[in-house]
């Protein structure tokens, strides 16, 4: 996992929700196993065992991680997926712009921000 992927995951997992602490504890054991497509910043993740499993009721981490550009316009959101609610499984940048993002957003003043 690269530094940008880790920073975005740390930001999202800093929210408090059922299973958050277990997912945070998995970060050091998480690696990228696949990129979703050519030039995509969305990736599949796998957590090496042994690890502490979360007990999320759904596969999607329950955090609204909206991404805005520097002018404040909404450009998408980051979704964190889990494997059966237990381990980190994917990091997805779901964009709403015409162009696919070429990088993950940065955490700026506690918000996810992309260059315009």
C-alpha cells in the first residue's frame, strides 16, 4: 500500500463506528492486490492474517467520505469495502466528474480534497 492509499484509509477509519478500531489495527497488515483498471486509483486490498476482525453489519464502511476540489465543488466520494464486514477489501474513488481521477485525494484541513 502506498502512502496516499494509507493516508486516505487512516482519515476514513479515524471516524468512530462499530468495528473502526479493528479495521485501524489491520492497516499495517494490509496490502494492495489489484488495481481496478488502467490508470485507476481504486484498488483491491487484502489483510494478512493474523489480524483482529471487525464485526460490521455490511460490507461498506459506514463513513461519508465526500471529496471536493479546492473551490469546494463535490467531485466524488471514497468508499472503503470490507470482506464480509471483517477485513479491509477495497478502496474505491467513486467520481462524478467527466474525467477519471489520476490520484487519490489529499487530506486537507480534515477534508478530502482533489486538485481542480
